[in-house]
C-alpha cells in the first residue's frame, strides 16, 4: 500500500480503523472551535488561537484531499486533480479557510472576506456526520420527485397569495393601510400558512379572508407531508442499503 493510499484510508470518513476515527474526531473538534467565535459578539484573544488552529487543520485536510483526489474519483488521474478544487465540498473548504488567511496576512486585500464565510465551516460537518450525509444522498436520488413537490408548493403559495391579495381589502387600523399592502406581504403570509408556521404578524380579518386561510392551512399540511414522507422512506432505504453493503464487505473480509 502506497503512502497516498494510506492517507486516503485515514482521511475518508467512517473507515473502520483507529487512525481514521481519530482524524474524524480531530476535524469535528476543529469545526467546533472554528465556529465557536461566531457565537459571541465580543472577540476574546483565545478565539484568535481557535481560528488559527482550525484553519491549519482545514488547510491540511484540503491539501490531503487534493493530493489523493484521483484515488477516490472515477475520473482520469490528471482530470481528478484539476477538477477537485471546483467540487462543491472543496469550494466550501476553501471559502471557510479564506477569512483566516486574511487574518494571518492582512496584506491580502483580495481576501478581505466577511467573517460570515466562516459559517460555511458548519457545512463541513456533513462529511463526518453520517445521518446528514444519508439525507443528502436521499435528496440526490429523489431530486426529481422533490423538485415536483417544491414546484407544487411554490405554485400553491403564488395562487393563494394572489387570491388573498385581492380578497382581503380591509384596512389595518394601526397603520391606516391595507392589511396586505403589497403582493410580497400576501406571498409571505401564504408561505407561513403553507408551512403552518403562523408568526401572527400578518393575518386576514375579514370572513372571506379567514375562509381562504382555513383552506390554505389544510392543503398546506398535505403538501408539507409529501416531502417528509419521501425523505423518511428514502432515508430508511438508504440506511438498509448501507448496512447491507457493510455486512457483505465484513463477510468477504472474514
């Protein structure tokens, strides 16, 4: 086994060896301490060290994945190296590193990126947290069905908003304006109603508006239940499939 193959075994998540599990935990800790400063308004001195440590870990991880890109890709060796920096997770890795690189060398004017980019570090958890990875795999497999449901939901929100915008003509006594002063207000209300959120900041007061709201809520429950059922069923199938693969690989190794 070559050194690059050994590195691939270590950096790939959930490989059944101690070094790989230790690497996974190291990266999870790096993600946590990299995100922790974003939870405080005041930036303490220790947060600077947290940022530097996490950045070193992310840079090392990025380089290791780049130099072993051909080993976990079906593409040609040269193509794999060229394409890797443009893959979604590689872009997330790079963007989460850039703000700290600016901290290390403030002369990099081009890299003056908002600290909000550091929030992208949370996305890196997907690589090491299997339930999230499974959900993403399910979404990729069921993307056509989910896209259809999303299109249905957006169409229903638009139609409901259009109906409510023209049906609810009452004046808000507090502002002296229409309850739904713009179509965006009606669209916002329809989205909240469809998802059964119900913030209560915008709501109809006329009888016809309330009837529309009741119908919208009932239909919204049905539409929201569709993707939930699809993802749940797909999650269980994907979980069973992965367990079968792991069981078969274990039997072959024995």
